[in-house]
C-alpha cells in the first residue's frame, strides 16, 4: 500500500512540474501538493525529487529548482490516466473557492486563464481576441496583458482572460450551490445559438473539454465573428431550481460589470434533456478568444485556471 501512495505522490510532483514549466523548488511544490491533498514537508518533497532525478524524470537547474525532462513529460502523460480523471474539475473548484469578486463593487479576485504568445504575435492575437469581444461571444468584455508573470519566458507576452469559473465563485459566496456540468460546442446561425453539437462532462475527463475541442480543430469561431454563422465554445452549469430568482439577480449585476452571459437559463435549454429539479445555465466560454487565435494560425499556449488575480488587473 505504501508503494501505491509513493507512486501517487511522485505522479503528483511530475504533474505539478508539467503545469509550471519554470523551475520550481521543494517549498513551492510542498504548498501546491497540500492543495491537492498530499501534505508533505519540504524535506519529504526533496526526497521524492532526488528519486525522480535518479529515474531521469526531473532535472535540477542550479538553485532555482527542478524541471521535467522529456522522459518525465512522457511518464506523466502515460501514468495512471484513471488517477487524473476529475483533476480538471478539482482544479477549477479550488479556483472558485478562492474567487472573492463582488460584482456590485467591482472588487475582489477573479479566476483567470493565462495565454503565452511570442512578442511577434501580440498584434495578431489582439486582433483575434478583439474580434471575439466585438461579436459578444466571450465570457467577459475585456482582457489583460502582462509580461511580469514568472511563467512567461523572455520574448513572450501573457494575455489574461477571465475564466468562467469566476461565476461559480460568485454564486457560492451568495449561498448558491453550483456544479459545472459540461463543456461543449454550440452551433450559431444568424447570430443566434441554436443547439449543442457535442458535450463533455467535466467530472469524467482528465483534460479540459474546451482545450480538446480547440486542439482537434472542431471550432469555427472565425466564421461566426465574420458571418454570424459558426461553432463556438460554451459551458453548462446547474444550480437548484429554487435559486432561479437569486441567480437572475446576480447575473444582472455581473452583466453590468462587463460579463457576457448567460446564453439562456431554464429547466430545459437548447436540445438538452429537461431537468425538473435543476436550473441549467449556458454561457459562452472565454476560451472562444483562444480558439479564434488558434484558427487564425497564431502561436499561443494557454493554461486554463492559471490562478486568481484582482479584477482590476483585467479591466
């Protein structure tokens, strides 16, 4: 049994190093592992890191910390897929808990996605993002730009977009239990969303559904922003039906703060099955900005749920 626990801890370390490409030390790894339910001292993490060094999965970069080797990357991609199921939703739920945004005052922290692009691509990415915002198919009507994040390598710029899990955090702070159910592709005809083409459950996947759709080339956001017909990305959340009035009040306040949602709400939405006990909330995803940039051939790498930042840094 102890061997299984050890293996899981090693996999968790490799996973964290994969998510954070800059060198990371034992102290920071210990903090992040505690958030994932693995409480280890800095010294214990050092022990596992030495073992991973010996196996060729990690490499020490001076006093800055460890990075993954190509062998380590291959190992985490192949190891214990079953253990990774539910990891995405768990990460998003943690970000929701840390969201302190108050839509009435426009203050507090929101969850965000971080996209890294080469400096030479900044203008093209701006243009792609701006087209999505003009078409109204993002989650929030602005984005931020930074070069100070340690995850951004030299010669690159970071684009910060509000993650839709911010909505979950706002609902939770108002006492409304909310569940992110699905990420999917929604067909749009003559500027009107008509039906979902595909849906993936967040709790049944080891990779973010929307990133999967983008990587597979299954969006046509550019067609939508130029002609009004296309395929965009959207999320579906559910809350208890009795919370409907309170949800509508919160949604109106968030709209006034610049948020662009929902597409619709109801017991039965679009072509989905009716649920008489739950209110479904469909909203465009902020990942439509990234999808459009990818469709335009931009070089862009995005970390979904990169963390929480003050709302003022986005606006």
